[in-house]
C-alpha cells in the first residue's frame, strides 16, 4: 500500500509513475488525498474538543475544592456535551480512516524509474539472453514424455482432485524432490535462512503482502475458518515480520522456504496451460529479503543474478525480461522475469519472477526499522522464485530429451541417485 504522506508529497509524480501501468489512477489518488484531508480535519477537531474537556475538568476540580458546587455542576453539564461530541467525532474519524484504507487498497504500487510504460507482456523489455536454444533430434512435449516414462500422471490427478493437480511418481517424484533439495541447499549456501512455513494464512497475512483484497479470485478460501491456502511461500515468510521493528544492522535479512502453492488460476485456457505449464497446486522454493531502502535495488540485482546462476548450473537456455508497468504485479515496484526456452513447445516458459516492493508491503505489514536518527522507518521487501518447480521440470524433461532417454543435469545427479530417465 502506498504511503499517503508519499502521495501527498509528490502527487503528480505518483500519478505519472502509476500511468506506466497503462491506466489513469488520478481519481483514486485525488480521492485518497480528499479523505485524508477529512480525516486530518476531524482528528484536529476531536483533539480540540478533548483539550477543552480536559481544561474544564480541571476547573471543575478546583470549583469543588472551593465549595462552589453550583458552578461546578453547571460546568459538568458542559463536559457531558463535549464528551458526546467527542464520541460522534470519533465515529466519524473511524469512518474516514476506513474509507481511506479501502481507496488505498485499490491503488497498486507505483512502478520504479527504470520500469518501462506498457499495457501487456508485449511491452516488456528483454534484458539479456543466455546460451543457445537447444537443437533437439526428438521434440516431444513434456506431457508426452511424462506418459512415456511414467513420471507424472495428469489423469490420475483429475480423478483424485481435478485438473491442475498432477500426481508425480517414480523417477518423476524423485526428480521433483531432488530439485527442491538442491534449490534449498543453494539458498542456504547463499546466506538464506530456511523457513518451513504454514500452508494456510489468515486474512491479516493476506492483506499484509498484498494478496488481499483478492481482486482476481486466485486464492482458495476456507470460509468456515476464514483461512486462505497460500499462493506462494512469500506470504507466510514475509508475514513473519508483520508488526515487527527489525534492527538496521541486520539488513539484509534473508529467508528461503519450500512450500506447495495453491492458485485457482480462474479463466486460464489455451495451449500454454497444458501439462505442467499452469497448475492449481505446485511446489516452489521462495527467497525473501528485507532491505534498507538505500540499497534495495542492489539487492534486486543480486537476486536476479542468483536465480540466473541456478539456471546456468542446470544448463538451461534462458532470458531475462524487465516487466513493463502493465505486466508488473499489483504490489511490485519492479520485476524481472526469467524464462526458459522450450524447444518442444516452441515457446518461452516463465520459471521465476524477482521483485522489489519498496515500502508497499512494509506499510501494510507495519514492518519498520529504527534508523540512525532513532526514528522508525519502513523497510523494503523483495522476493523471488528460486525456483518454481513445474516449468523447470518441463524444461529439463523437454530440453534434455534424446531418443534413448532424458539426461539429468549433472548438479542434480547426486540428489536423484540416477543419471538418466529411460
């Protein structure tokens, strides 16, 4: 959530940055400022009433001490009216605060200076492309390879739960587990503390990281308990720091965690949803950082380089995109996507996003640190997939296939216990 003081201090600048998303947020910004004005005026009026009431209360005490009972009683009646007025103003203040919060919840993060303007993925910028596209003699898509080698059973998943809930088996399950363990070990070696988070979160946690209000209907909601299945490990891991004041000297604070993720993916259809391309349940290793505001964009570059290192170690051909404003997530100020080329499907598969949220999540979370002047300041939060399993699995199966079998990347062989899937 954008800070209302930042909006007030640079209204035109915020509107210009938001325009990079391909939409005009002027009305919402003006509405937020107007409600904040009403909130401030009401707060000021209530403070004046309370001050007057306190002054009169002290006078009443003096009058009673001086045995001036009649005057004291008359003044008591006045304090009663002031208390009633204060109560009315208090309710009015709560109303303005609620309205302001509802408006701020509708305003996305303002894209950073380096983010290009644009409305969709066609406006994203290709930052770099690493390696060469694989030249395969056999080009079976991963869903055919899964059936051929009995790695993942999509139909069995439909029987048990529904479409988008695959069943991994045999060497498919072992390859999945190998990837998870390798990702976690690499993160640990890079200084990330491993977290095993809950798979369900409460409403406050969803609001804290910007998943709620759920504008796109992506989250699975258990109404009886008012709990949400996590769409990413980012949500519970980042919420460790909700309502916390961290130490400035502890930056950067680095966490990682593996979790299943659950997304309804409402409205998904087309060729890009076949097989592992888009699922309702999938596994992911997430990396999260809390950063000092002065160097959060350096941390973002570090995270991008870290994820690229994983892709290089796996021997995958990839590219890095800087997302335009219109393709950047609601809570993000700047996002890099990493995509791997699928020679079998002849398309790029997104396997990771790394994002800087600046203070957007921290404001919602009330995540602060005490700066060198002794004042509380909001931290910057960042997160990234390192990596999401489904499309990495698909990429490995498709890009390392041969007529004799699928060659397992060397870094995974000690974790798998086998070199080839045949």
